[in-house]
C-alpha cells in the first residue's frame, strides 16, 4: 500500500495530476458499439445525442480476426466525432491477451486526449490496475495530456470479487466497476448459460406447514456480488454499475435487474441493444414521485438535523441524507435531460 502522500503523485514525470475526486458526470447507460462495423460507426453521431456514454468495445464479442479493425475503427470514431458531455470510453482486451498492449499503445497516443475511461476486463487484483496505471502515466506524459484517463474495472472473476476492495483502492485513476455476470458465472463454476439476470431454479421454496401448494420464490443470483461491489466502490469514492443483460427479448426482466442494482446503489448499466438505452434511462433516473418526496424532506429540515413527520413517516438526519442522494442525482439528470428537468421541477 502506498503512503497517503505518494498516492496522489503522478506516476511519470510530466503526467497529469491524478484526480482527487471523480469528475461529475451522468452515466446511466454505457452503450456498447462494435467499432469494426462501419454501419455501427455511422450511428455514433446520433448515439451521442441519446446516450450518456459511448463505449467502443474491443474485447469479447469482437472476433479474433476483427481485433485490429475494431481498434482502428475506435480510433476513427473517436477522431470523427465531438462527444460534448457524452462520455467516450473503450473496453480494451484483457491483460493476458495478445491484443491488450497494442490496444493501449495505439489508442492512447492517437485519441487519449478525448478518451474519458478505459474499461479493463477480468481484473483479478490491484496488480492489474497498477500495471495499466503506470503505462497510462508514461503515455500521457509523452503525449503531454492535461487530464488523466480513468480506469473502470470489470468485476468478473472469483479472484476479482475476493480482491474487490484492494482493486477499488489501487489508484486515484479508478473510476468505478461493473459487474460482469457472464464471465463471473464461468469463473465461479456457476451452472448457468446466461448473461446476467435471474435463474428460475435459484429459488426458495415456501414451507409446507398445512400440506398446501408450495410456491418457489426466485432469488437474485447477483445480490451478494452487487452488494460487495457497491460497498467497495462507495468506500473509495468510486461508481458501481450493473453490467450486461443478454436476453434482449426480455425487456421486463432487464428492467427489473437494472432496478435492483439502482436501488442497491448502482449508477448505471451497460446497454448492448437500442431497447436497453430507454430502459436504463428510465431506471437510473430517479422516479419523479421519489424526487418530489425527497425535496419535501430537504425543505422540511433545512439544516438536515432533528426529526419531522411527513405523511406519517418519520424523517431524521439519515433520511435527509438519503433524500439528498436522490435530489443530487435528479439535478444531475436535469442538467442533461430538459424533459425530466421539467417533470422534477428543477
Ligand atoms: C461482461 O463482460 C460479462 O462477462 O458479463
Ligand atoms: Mg466479460
């Protein structure tokens, strides 16, 4: 572990100062684009107006013989577009792949000044973050960049989950983490064939006290991991995210999984299909009724102390803090989304 005074020092002479706090940005959906497909790249200008983050995916789902085209396609789409307040991220190949090194060495010098976040897959421990951290500092110093590129880890191996706190604490370059349920299922030896979501057999059977019909109640396979990730992230000032939901035909299940993650503290999820953009927008923007109620709490307790009753419910310093989380998020959403700004009355 570094000493506190060393923690915030740039890792290369001339590299930008690391952030002490994350830049404020709305990231309800991280929209995945396969950059080797020209038709998909052509949609980027329109996507920029619709999503909070555009991510060029270079890792899984990109065939081995298209890895170079995907990398070049990402550089092209980064150069050809102005992203404004929409984030530009890339998911590079994992550290033990034959593509990672060239992904970093080509992308950072070419478009690193436009790149907000590098998503690093299959992070096992802090050593993975340290390696990329050092490499980025050297490349940023050489290119003379003025702001650091952030790192977002995918939590998708058993060892990564075991080390989640050390990963969160590894560097001031850490932006946050996403749950990667597909790789995590494989790494853990879970007996599923899905990308995220529930499983009908992961259930609790009701008691059989009076010999009546017993009902099975499906449980959330990801509850434990999301909880662990949220605690690690929030302890270190980072942002937690749900990852992919692979059944594009089941929008209700996708919405329910995203909503569980939102309620537990996540700030966004991946959108892999256009229908998931609206789902994520709906879920990760706070409910207008909740915002209205939260505003009432803040108004009733101007200095955030004491206790008041609102609609028969007790409010105190702790609910004031919950209300502030909701109103602060609503303000951030309102700054980007005029329609919701009106609904929220902000
Ligand atoms: C995402 O990368 C996953 O493995 O779920
Ligand atoms: Mg994965």
